[in-house]
C-alpha cells in the first residue's frame, strides 16, 4: 500500500518537500526556523485533532506515539514564543472529519512521509543553527532511532486496513486530498506571515 501511495501521489511530492526549502536558504536564521515550526504546527495540530475524533482509529494505531504537535510547541517555546502566542497560532480549518480509518490513514501518510527527511534536515541545521538545534529540535528528533520502524509499522497498518480494493482507493483519494490541503495551507500561512512582517 505504501508503494501504491508513493507512486500515485508522486505529483504532490515536490510541493510537500518544498516545505523544507526555507530551512536550506543560504541565510537561514531563527526566524526562518520559527516560520517552519509555526506553519507545520498549524497543519499537524489540526490534523491530530481530527484523527483523535475518528471512530476506532486509536484501537488500530497508536496516535499518541505519532503525535508531533507537542514537539513543535516545545521547540517554539524554546525559541522564545510564549504559551499564549502558541495557543493563538492559526490552524488549518480545511481538514475534514474522517468517515473512518481509511481516510484518516490516507491523511496520516502525508505527515508520516515527512519524517523520512527529518534526520537529513536536522543534520543540515546543526551546521547552520547549532545553538537552536541544541535545545529546540525535538520535532526533528521525534522518531530518532525508530524512523524506519515507525514507517514499516505504518505501512503494515495500511496493508491491514486496505483489505478490499474499495478501501485502498479511499486511502489513496484521502492522501491526494491531504497533500492538496497541506499545499494550500502552506501558501496561506506564508502570505499571513508576510503580512505580519509588514
């Protein structure tokens, strides 16, 4: 199922991977890092809220061990944001309530896929922002040492759920929807950040 998702959503991957681009800018700074954390938090916290309300999903997959918004908040706190400021950050309101596990796992694929790049991004930032990475990199270390295991477990769960072609199709359709929503959110949050900077 992971192989099918990877193949059939390939057109979205460049947009998804571009979310890391500002962290690879020549002049990358703490401000760039905060923009990334804020934008990622706005999407992932909202997604986690919807996952938590999906019937029986928590019986199929451990949502707590895959939740990442807490790590994002910890990193923003470490970089100086106040708790009230984090509580007021905009969140993506376009994420729907999921009809079932198939749709939820299709959306989860998008954020789980991002973790495959975490170690590479963190190693890069250690050379550019060593001080910040020393105390504010819990998000990029959330699967440290177990990223391969988590990915295989997720793929196995997808295979378990996709027991019928119709269910597999629902997973793929949900992943397409999630990638598109993530891209729209990133664009809106970037524009919002620019307005605040002005």
